[in-house]
C-alpha cells in the first residue's frame, strides 16, 4: 500500500510540474509530457492493484 501512495505522489508531482511548465511557456510539449506521465503512473498503479488482488485471491484459496 505504501508503494501505491508513493506512485500517486510521484504522479501528482509530475502533473503539477508539467502544468506549471505549460503555464509559464505555453508550449504544448508540456501537456504531452503531463499526459504521458499520467498514463504511465496510472498503468503502474493498476499493475500494483492487480498484484494485490491476485495475492489476496491466492491467500483465500
């Protein structure tokens, strides 16, 4: 569970920095970077949650 929190904090930091960079420069590459960071972070969190779910299922069986 700690790893999921750490990943969420990292995702939030990347999004904030990317949106601040876009606000300063108005360069669309910052928005693309924010989108890629969000997708990668959500994919990692989804994989961690799937691993947690499989672990719980194995313990039940």
